[in-house]
């Protein structure tokens, strides 16, 4: 959730002409990460939860691409993008750990 908030705040620096373009895409991708985690955790099966965690990872990749684009076209400074990238990396490590733990649990229950 903190990452999504930071993306929203950082995207305010992008020109208003991009409000319905890149800004909207950044904010949607940022919000999609915790939203998919929440939706997956509310599902009845571990397999479904893992699926939604993978969807969150896809949203993270989308967010990374959009941030790089925003930097390359001069909308966001390198340090702002680097800060968000560090946060994305941290969330990615957490997601990887959660997925690995859930997959171990699935394997243990299937034995």
C-alpha cells in the first residue's frame, strides 16, 4: 500500500497533459499491486492466492516500465524513479517469499 501511495504522490510531478495517459496508467498499476494481493488473500484456495500474487508481480513490471518511460521523456527525475524502484524491489522480494512459502505449504499438503 505504501508503494501505491508513493506512486500517486510522485506522479503529481508529471504534466497535467498526461493526467489521462501516463499518470493514469502509473496510478492504476500502483494501485493494482496491493489490490490483487488483497483479492487473492480473500480467495478460498492457496492456489488462487498464488495466482493473484503473480498478477501483482505483473503489475509491478508494468509500473517499472511506465516509470522508466516517465524518466526517459523527462517527466520524472532519476532520483524519484530510483526511489520507487527500490520500493518495487522490496515489494518484489516480499511477494517472492510469500509465494515460495505458499507453494511449500501446497506441496506439504499434497504429500
